[in-house]
């Protein structure tokens, strides 16, 4: 399996990537924290609703007038006085009602109370809405009637014409009825009818009910203003349509409810000023507070969740810190952070902004007498709103609900700030940690590389110790390894020095006893000896001669090493030395064929010519020893760039693959014992290497590509011009 060449520093940098887990862990930690904050916000909001509901418990007067005791409400019959943003100008033009168009109701066939001819098409219908501003209840009626019949100029009757009838259960408990009729367009007032529903004769004009009558292309408009003090919990409006033909007869009655008795009246819910005063203090709260009756209709409201600042977001405004770090983080880091973070929206769609009726699981739960809460997304999905509801108890019955709402923008802001600080700290830790790890890995890598380089310089390719190994002083594992290497190299140096001097010591120590043996044998050979004794003496002398040859070879290498250290060099033409040597070999060994290719150019080197000749002797002798019969020894001498290259090759046995370098070592021989006819210590090529290295060159050996022989190459640097 291939292993990628990754260095120690790269590995440490890769391992440091695990630091990226820190932001992930931090993000999840803050996310969990946000869950607890949301739970805390939910409990806080529930506490707010409970506190406000406590202030409304057992106060039935706040709900009696709001029809909260009805089992159900009917849209169109049970009216809701929507809060108006300003007073209505009573001009009959209805311009002030345009912003409330979505709340207007159309009263037509479904709201017919009486019709003279049920089979005839309905000729009168109207659009209606009531609102509240200040101490008045405003109402408008946009009536469609193609035959508007005004009150007669000289008649006392007020009901023999098109008119608006109003009935209410007044706050004093009296059932009161009014008629709004006019002789012409313009300012109008109401007439109060007798308490007896069977009598329609006006009693007195009611000037407190004021308005404007304006004829339009499709009928007429009526705008009214009624003091809230005259409006009770029940209220009904009816439009009476009177036709001229055949003789002013009542054609139809269309209204919000029947007005001939209290029981048939619908209800009206006017946002309670008392409850508004109670929750008015909550306006300074961060929540939006609703109080609804048990039908979900809004009795009071305070606050706006789009403008409110949650308590979670307080004290989180950006500081005016103009430090370089704050500017750097806001300019460069925050844009990166908010690639994954979401900012709480400054604006979002609030679908309940002007709602007059609320629904939801939390409200249903509160109406069942339990605390309720729910989370919802705004219609645009930009904000999350938390709503909590608490029941309002009156006589062991839930008569309303207090609802508090808040967005989670504060918590999200708090979460974002926490993540910003967390990311800043993690970024600093990651940068410092990665840099520290990188520097630490670089230091270790540098020390290991120095240790490697020192070890490679200490021992050359031949295994000789060429330099001292200095152990490190660091008290760690790498320092221990360095000191161990230094100890090993020192021991190896001592052993190599022992091996390198062993030949000289052996030759020195053995020469004297060999001389004694040889002289003794010579004296003995002068004596008259029988044939058997003479045979042993001759064999002993032959052995002494072989031993003396060994000592001479050993001495030769020893002397060469000593002489090289003291040799004086000079400049000489190398080609002439090689050429002269080859001529001598051809005379000396006439039975051996030589194939010479010697460059005629003068190639000068700095060295000792005698040593070069000794080098040629060793290489040629080695080639002759291994050359096959009738095969020429090829010697070439050429210039290659700035070096002189001497090649000596012969056909014969090849070198073992693992001995190409070792054959230049002292006392290394690849000759078989049977092939050796005379003592051989493997010092010839060793001497050749010593001479080559003395002249600054290199010697190498290789087999022919066809394994038919061996070639030795000596590369010597030429003298620089």
C-alpha cells in the first residue's frame, strides 16, 4: 500500500484540523443554551400573564358589559367596536372609514328581519361598521336603495319613510329605542321612541346622537356618533326601507338584529377602558398584552412586539469600543460569522397587529383553566413569536384570558453575541494553537533533519566513520536518540580504526617471528638431511614464503596510507602517465592483449605520478587475474567535462550485486579459495581507492549489461585553469 510522503509538520497541521471541532462544539453548546433561554422566556411570559390575570380575577363588572357571558357570539349580530385611530368627521362621505374596509360587513338577504313580499327581490341592503374613539361609538351605514324616501316636511311621523332604527339595553338597564330619519340631506339627530315597543311616536329628540345623512348615487350614507354612556351591552341597528308606491309602505327591514325586544338584540363589545387602564402599565413592558373575552374577542391591548425590546436584548447594544480588534472583528469576522448565523429581523409581518379576535391552542388551553403557551412563525417566516395565556377567573368560571406575546429576537441577539465572542475566542485559540503546533513540529522536524544529516555525514557509503557525531544537549527523547547515535558512532569509529590498523600491527608483529623461522629453516637446509626431512623443510620454507608475501602486501597498504598523509603533490600530465604504464604492461605481459584508447590531449591533474602508476598496476593486475583467455583488456582514457575518466574492463566473471561497493574495502576478496594460487588479502582495490580519493576522485565498478565482464571507472578531477 503506497504511503504518501507527508512530513511531520504537514501531519501536525492535519491533526490540528481537529481544532475545527471546537467551533462545532461551541455552536451546539450555545444552541442548547438558547433552548434553556427560550424555556426561561416562556416561564417568564407565563408569569407575566399570571400576574396580570390576578389583577383581573373576580371583577365581573369588567366583563358584564362585554357580553362575555354569552355562550356564543354571531358574526354580524354581535358587534365589535373596533378601536379607531382618530375621530370621524361626520360628513357622510365615509372617507375616514377607508382604512377599515377589511372590517366592514355587508348586510343583505341573510340579515332580513322583515320583508313585505318575501318572493320579491330585496331592494335595500347596507354596509356597516362600528368603531370606538374616545368616549363615542361611531357607526356608518352605506345603504343601497334606489328609492330614497325622506321624511315629509310637515309630518310628525318619523317612521313613514326610510330610516335607521337603533335599540340598546342602556347601562341603566332600560331598553331604549331611537330612530334616525331626516327630511333632507345634512346634519341629523335621533328621536327616542317610547319604552313600549308597540308605540313609534317620538317622545323627544335625542341630540346626543348626532350624524350626517348624505344621498349617494346608489342610496344614502349615514354617519353617527353615540356617546358610550348611552350604549349598553346590547345593541342593534336596522335599516327600514319604505317605498313611495303604492303609498309609503314598509318594504323591508334589514339589520344587525331585531330591535323590538331586548332578548332579540345583539351584543356589542367595546374595548374596555377599565381593562386598558389596568394593563396600561404593561406598555412599558417588552411584551404585547392582550385581554380577550371567552369568545376570543379583544377587550384590551397594550404594546407592540415589533417595537418592543425584549429583556433578553437589553444591555446588548453595540458598544462604542473603537479598538482595532473591535473594528477588525466587525469589518472582517462578523460577515463570515453571519454566513451561518441569522440576524433577528428589524421588521416582520405581524398578522395580529390589529386583530380584534384571537385564536390558538394556548387560548383554548387557558379557557380550559390552564396555563398555555405556544410558538409560532410570523407569516413571512422571519421571526418566532412566543405567546403565553393565563385564564381570568370569575365565580369559578373562566371569563377571559390574558395573553402575552414576545418575539425571540432578544434571545437570538443574545445567542448571536455569545457565538460572536465564542468564535472570536476559538479563532484566537485555533490560530495560537496551530501556530504553536507548527512551530513545535518545525523544531522537532529541524532537529530530526539535523540528526539525519549528521548521521549521514558521520559514515560514508563504504561504512567508514568520516566525522564525529556530536550528541545534543536537549533533555528529551530526540536528545537521548542523538546521544545514543553519538555513542554508537564513537564505538564504530573505534572498531573501524582497530580494523584499519590491524594489518599494520599484524605485519609488524608477525615479521620478526617469520624472520626467525625463515633463518632457522635456512640454517637447517644447510645441514645434510635425509629425503623425508628435506621434504618437510622445503614445505616449511614454502609456507614461510607465502606468509612473507602476505606480510609484504599488508605492509604495502600500511606504507601507502602513511605515505599518502605526507605526500607532496605536483602538476603532471595524466595521459602521459597512463600511456607509459600501458606501454610497460604490453612489454611485461606479452601474452596478454590490451586494447588501448588513450586521449592524445594533455590532461593535467595535481597529484603524485607514482601513485597513479601504482593505481594502474592494481587495476590492470586485477583485470588480468579475472580476464578470460584470449580476451583483450580494454583501457580507455578520455576527458569528460572537468574530469579525466579512466576505464579498465575485462571479460570474465561478474561482481556479485551486493559487492559492488564492498570490493574497495580492506581485506575484501571475492576470489574462491580454490581459485587462489597465491595468498591474496583483497588489498589491491583498497589501495586503488586510497589513491583515487587522495587525488580527489572516485572509483566505481559495474558489470557489463550482458554480464560478460566487469568495468572499473576512475574519475579524477582535472586541474583548473
